[in-house]
C-alpha cells in the first residue's frame, strides 16, 4: 500500500513538473499562435476576393456619392435655391448613398444586414427615449430647413436675442450680433416661439425734442434731408419721420429708419451726431424740461 502511494505521488510530481516546465509553456503558446495563424490564412484564402471586392465597391461608391452630392449642390445653386436647403439636400443624398453602398459591400462579404437593422432599431428606440431633447432639436432643425422661416443673412429676434443668421444646422442655428459674438440657439427654442425676421436690416428708432416756438414741419423736412445724407439708411426701405408727441416741454420728433444689422449702433451714433449738428446750424432750440412754480399766499385771520 505504501509503495502504491509513493508511485502515485511520483507520477503526479512528474506531471506538475512537466506543466510548469518553461519549455512546455512556450510550446503551448507556439501551438496557439500557429492555430490562430492558420485560421487567418484560411479566412483570407477563402474570402480574399470578397474582401477586395467589398473594399473596391465601397471606395468607388464613396467617391460617386461625393460627386452626386456636389452635382446636386451646383444644381440647387444654379436655380437660386436657399443655401441652407441646398446643403441639406446635398449632404442627405451623400449620406443615403454611402449607407446603401455599405449595405452592398457587406452583402458582398456574405454578411446579412438584417440583424444589424434590428439592432439599430432597438438602439434607436433606447437612444430616442434618453435623448429626447437632442432629437427635438433635430426635428426642429428639419422643420426650419423645410419651411424656411429665415435664411442665411436674415436678421432674427428670438428669445430676446438678436443677430444675423450665419448657419442653420439640424441641431442648432448660429447667429452673430454687431459685436461679432457667436450665438448658438438650439432649434427647439426657435420652432414654436415668436420669431421676428427683418431680413437684412434692423429697425432703428430715434427721438429728438424741439421747442414749441419752432416750426415742427420745417424741422421734419430738415431731418429728412439730414438722414438721407448720413449713408446709414437701408436702400430697400424709406425712413419715417414725424411728430411723435406733444410733451410738457417739447415737441418730440420721432425718426424710424432701417439700417443693416451689422452696423446698428454705428448708424445710431452717426445719425444722432448729424441731427445735432443740423439743428445747431439752423439755430433750432432743443429744450430741457422746465417747470413753472406759482406761489400762492393766503392771509391768515386773527
């Protein structure tokens, strides 16, 4: 019995030594690498033509999609279509063509796209629930591109923010104010809100008061000539000048003019300077607020 136990112990010890022998470990790793290498060689041997064909199809299709998108963009520009809508059509067509070419290339490799489509659908459902805000921006951006309430170059006012539209994307709209500050507005804050679009110009309202001793009709004619020579008035709209109010100390003259948005404050300062110089040269008085105070004395009875 003792001899049998000793024999089993020796056999086990020999096996353990063989397992932990570095030569055996190296041999096992070499065998595994050789097996992997053989699998790779067999794969490329059997599918090399399919892989090359799929790559060629995808490259040719990608180049073709870019050329089709560029051609559509030129056609839209030739027909004076809005630049935002033109870019959207071109980019969408290229995306659809690349997706179709990718499906064809996968089919060339013998890969079925049905499971991928099902997986994409499931992922899209979960992503849609998690990213409702982002998706609402994309939906609003698509609505803006289709309905075109404004285009690049228009001046819009939304959410108390004013600026010139520089770019309309699916997720957001980029505008710049007169100080060249880039303002990014999520599209969901544009669709469904009160939107003011004054095209390329903005309304500039000015006021000046004259004394009651002056003739307001003559002053209005004078200001009409002065404003026309400042060079700040838009060429598409005529300015409006008239009596705005008969105030306590002055007759207030109101001036409403349209000027390019990018020079709004410059136009305001230029117009006020020209108005002051013209009134001063014509000796037209600009009054300051005045009050007449009458003191009433009453006799007191003894």
